[in-house]
């Protein structure tokens, strides 16, 4: 109880636009609604202008670790803790301080965990996500119990292990408290099947800070075209909507040398769909999932409204769909050269622009669908390392839960500030005024359970229903009516299969 009261205290001092919920254990057919007093969760914004943790936040880290240490006063006697996943930014392999802030933050986190619990973190890298899943499944089949945790993309890594019944529900690990701010608390609302949650995301994975959707704007084009709107204030006032975005963009004439819109995010249409408060998965009172088999008026209207703007080649650069004359990197370069006013992007694009010392841009959340929508919603793609999973054959659940929660806490202390700075700081500028926007974006991140049942794979990407929504909203809506019903019928059968697998854990 004391821990929960302390978490509640932290939530109360943080930004009022706290996390939304993807399903309140009631019928969910629309946007998640905000729950500012109880939400917690990774990305919960601080009231400080600094990217460093406040005293209260550091106290929560220290209290959490101290509590685990009291349960294990002798630690775990130098045992290995084996993490496996696709190589990349989530677990740099450098075994010392290099001067590269993001890598060093992971090293410091690992050293702190090892010292606190007397363990050795061993990161086993694979070339691609499915390789990691296969290693886990082979290990389980052989009864070797080698690996304690795996990270990877949901529809290239997690789905394989889930379908074969090789994942342990997170409820089996009592030390893991998803109310703590280093975990994305919406995971339970977005990804639980009934009362079972098989994956987590948050600060423990640096890739977490790459995957959220956002909108970037060119400050130079705002000035060149006499656009005086204070977009940051509009966001803070809750008035940043699609209508406002289109109104501001209309200052740039069609057919000129500048474009109103572009997308370096292949999932921009889906990000706009979720940003408008819509979801693919719906949940009933028992938090059991389904999809609407009837095409909703909300989706039809949104696709017609948005695609008439972003799909218009006279005012928008487009990529990532059936036609790919321009690739995402080319459009990002166009934006860097101040030829695009609004860019639908991901947080990874922000880091890339900063690394290239591009500074004349601002950061905004995805706009709301309308002024009546309570909060912003930032769809998070699964990324190369979007989630962590725990194999079903782990022998010492107490050790695994203790280490993972400690890793989460120290990730909040070391990794979060470094990766915030990476998105705010370049060689020549420190854009602290955008921090409030990052706070909002990271505090309103959501996933959709569709990633787990939608039929996606490493080879094909996300499932066909998501692709249809993505294209219909951003590029054109001509295939939406003809394809939606057949895809949702197939998808509903996949949901039933997923539920059977989840229910098998009750036996």
C-alpha cells in the first residue's frame, strides 16, 4: 500500500495530461480516456524543465531497489542473467564508458543492477527477431533454462513464442509493478487478454524512446509564410486537432516549392487513426478482445477527411504504401531542408535529425480528431525491440522478477535522461522548449493488441487490416469499403485462436 500511495503522489505532481487507457474493463469502442490520478507508467512527464529525475523520482528508484535488496540481502551470488534479442540500440555491447551518452547510460544501468543484486547481465544478440524467438523455443524444448528474458518486435518475435505457449504471464512475477513510472502502464490496458499480460515495454528498452508517433514542423516555413500560431501553446491548451493542423498548413499554396505534409513514418495513417481516438481492438467488460466487423462511420469520415489532404500530391509527399517514388529517408531530408511544413514522423526521426545537427524544427504530438477528444494519443510501433517477454521455463521466478524490476528502475534513472537529451540536443542547439511536447508524447503512448493476432510477421510487417487502415487514412480511401469486412472476418477468427492460447494458461 505504501508503494502505491507513493506512486500516486508522484503522479499528482506530474503533467496533467497523463496517460490514457486503452480499455477500462468496460466496453471500449472509441478512444482511450485519460486517468490522471492513478495512471503512473513510463513516459509520465515530470514537472521539471530538466531531463534529470526529480528528488521524488530518485527516491522512488532507491526505495524500489532497497525493497528488493531487503528480500535478497545476499543478492544472487554472481549468477548470469541472460537477455536475448535482435542486435541494435536496445542493448549496446560496449563493456566500458565510451563517451557516447546513450551507450554509456545503458552501461551505467547494467553496472548499477549488477552491483545491487550481485548478478552478471549477459546480452546475447541475434541478427533478427525471429532468431531470438527460435532460440527461446529451442531452449524450452531442450529443458536447458538458459535464457531469462527476451526482447523484440511483437509481430516478428513475440507472436511466435506466444502462439507456441512459451511465454509466462507477467502476473507470475510479484516484484514487477507496472504502476511504476519506468513501465508503460497502458500495456495492461492495451495488451492484456482478460487478466493476462504477456509482455512489457518501457525504459528498460532504449528502443522504447524511438517508437512513438509524432508530428514535426519547420520553423523556417512558419516564418516564411507568415504563420504566427503558437503551436506549443495550442497543444498545451488541448486545441491541437486535425482541423487546426489543416488550417495552419493551408497557408502554403498548392503547387509551389514547399509541401504542407510529408511522412517519414510508414505508419502515419495508422498513427492519425489512433490519434483521433480510434482503435482496432475493442474490449468487453471482461477485457476480452474483438474487432468491429462493420465499417464504422468514424473510420469512413476520417479516411475521407485526411486522405483528401495528405494524399494530394500537389501539397504532400507520400511514401510507404503501394507507390514508393519517394522513400522515407528522402522525405526526412526534404523536411531537413525546410521543404515540408508538417512531417508525420517517429521519435527515432527526431534523434536522426539531431545527430545531423538539424535544429530548425519543433516537436508536436499527433493531433486529436476533434476538440471534444479528452487527450492526445501517440501510437507506438513495435520497433526492433519494442517489448520484453519472459520464457515460460524460467526456474527462479523470484530472481527474474527482482532483476527485471531493478533494471526498470535504474533504466528510469540513467537511460531516460540520456535518450530525452538525444532528442533535444544537437551539436549547436539544446531545444528545451520541446521537452514539454516529448513529455506529452511519451505519456500518451499506446499499442494495440492487433499486433499479436493480426497476422503480421518479420517478412510481411504488420497485418493486412492495419495496412488497409494505414493506407486508407493517409493516401486514399478507395479500397476501404470493399476490403474491410472480409479482413475483419478473418481477423475475428485469429482473435478466437489467440484467446484459446491465453486460456490454456488456466489449465
